[in-house]
């Protein structure tokens, strides 16, 4: 990142709001957030593979962290990534910034072809892509 300070074309792209041509994805994430912060079991909404990776401690951590931002926070699409392999055609991972006042987190969110949550992870908010 230091090289970008001297030569701005070397800076990674900024994670700023982009137009969302698929608002139903953000709506699905908002519904999931409602369940998460209410302490409801959201695992039935996920794929079996994702559910197997979410431990009870992980669920508690997710609930605690996201309840500081939701409800009342805003979801902003900052990146949409195509699937890493051809077998997952049409299954994008969307990166949303969930923010409320001076706090924010990035949420990586994806749905499989059946509408089940296949990707759900958070990362600290940052200004630039990785």
C-alpha cells in the first residue's frame, strides 16, 4: 500500500457504494440479520456446508457483533464478486458495508441456486479492497 502513496494508480480500488442491480440480495441479507440479532436459529436458512462451519460460539459472536449495527444500520453494496469456479455460475458473493453511526463492518454474503445462504462472514471495515 505504501507504493500507492507515491503512485496513485497502484492504490487498490476504494470500497465505495456501487449500484445494486439485484436488490433482492440485500433484502435477503436484511431478513437474515433480523433473525441473527433476535437470537433466532438462522441455520435452516444456510446451506449444509455453511451450517456445519458455524459453531454455537460463532453464532453468539455474530449476534453480539451485528446487534450493535442492526437494526437501524444501513447496508451498502461495495463489491460483487463472481463465483470462483464455473460450477457455481450465477452465484455471486456480495460485499456489503453495514454501518451505524461511527461503527461499520463488511459482510460477505452469497446465496446458492436454491436461495440458501452459502457465504456469510464478516471482516473489519476498510476503505480499500484487499
